[in-house]
């Protein structure tokens, strides 16, 4: 079983950055990956993964997968029996993330270009959903793609919400304020 801390040791951020910012991989700050998107600040990513609490064998949806770094971290945590479905709106970043994960030999991460619908309902329900960009309001569509008993971590405006789905139509929510993300496109 790989913990969040172990995943950060195994999956090097540097391997998921464009060449012009690789020298800043160890800085605790968001870094540009092109197309107005960023590779999030490591401290924030670590907190979000801890709040998400992915487990070995989980099926996870990574919304706004960008460079593939969070997808790779999730892959390390859920292990070979788990699956990570990475979805990204920007086709060039879909390819960048896919190439980055292939290069380090990950086999349980599958990349998809986002369509009109938020998320990836074809493979739902998910045990965990991680969203790495800020929504204007809580995306109900993603709650429907979550298993009962599952969790989602999603930035909404300047907070991160931790959602625990308790039944087919009910969920609990904890708010962690004080965050800034690129907008969910």
C-alpha cells in the first residue's frame, strides 16, 4: 500500500513539467504547463490527496488532469488493482499527460479528452473523484458519478470542498477555505 507521502517520493513532479520550468520542480508553487493551465502547488496537491483518501484498488476519476502528475500520484496510491481515469478539456494536455505517464511506465491510468459533459460518466460510478480546477458552484454532475460511500475533493471558488456521498441523493460536505485554482474550463 502506497501512502500519499510515498507517492510523492515515487512520482517526481519534474517528469510532468515542460522543459522550460523543470528547474523549478522543487519549488512549492504552481508552475505553468501551457494553455493557461498550471501544475498545482505540491502542498495543495498533497492536502487534496490526503482529504480524498484514495485506497488500493479504488477506481478514481481525475478531472482536469493537466500534465498527468496528479493522475500518476493517484496511480501510485491505488496500485495495480486500481484504475485512474484522467479527463482533460485541452487536447494538447491530454497528450502531454498520457505521454508523461507512459514514459514512467504507468499502466493503470487512462486519459480521455473531455466532452460536453463534466466528468466521464461512461465508467461511473467512481470510488473517488479529484477535481484540480475551480468550479463556480458544486458540480452536481460529478456527485452523480460518485459511488455511495465515495468521496470527492473539488475546488469551488476559493475553497476546497470535501464531499462524502451518503446515499444516492445525499452527501455531506466539509469546506476548506483559502485556495486559488485556475478555472474549470
